[in-house]
C-alpha cells in the first residue's frame, strides 16, 4: 500500500474526493442487523467482491513516487528547483533552441520573399 500526499487543490485530489463521494452515495442504506453490523450475504456480495478490482499502480507512477520520496529524503527539492531555473536548466535550453529556430526560420523566409519580388 502506497500513501501519497497531494495538494488539496490539485486535479488528482479533486478526482479522489469525487470517487469517495460516489462510493458513499452508491452504498445503499440497509437495515441494521441484530448485532448492528451489516454483513453482506448472497450473490450480490460475491459479485461485488469479483467486480471490485484494485487499481494497480503503473511503473511510471511508481517511479514518480519514488523520485518524489528520494528528493524529500535527501532534501534536494529546493536545489533542483534553483538549478532548473538557471541557464543550465532543461527548460531554459529548450526555450533558447526554440527561439533560435524561429529566428532562423524568419531569416530564411525573408530571403525567399525578397527573391520572389523582381
């Protein structure tokens, strides 16, 4: 069993809360038994046990969870955030390459257009 903490405003938390509400509203109110404990019996309980498959965690989700736990244990969350914001960060490099590509495209387009106007 894996427990995961998420922000209460995140998409994942909202979907989890909706699932919990559906489960509570879907559970039919039954008459209490003599002991006060509801004991499922019959064919419906067997079908309920068969139909309720546990959702398996994918390898990607497990890896992401392991990485988040590792960052917290090692205390490198802030260091990674600072590093990724700097010039050495992946996002900065991708943005730079995109700007260069766009600039090169505009230069080539201007050359093509100037050749077309005789």
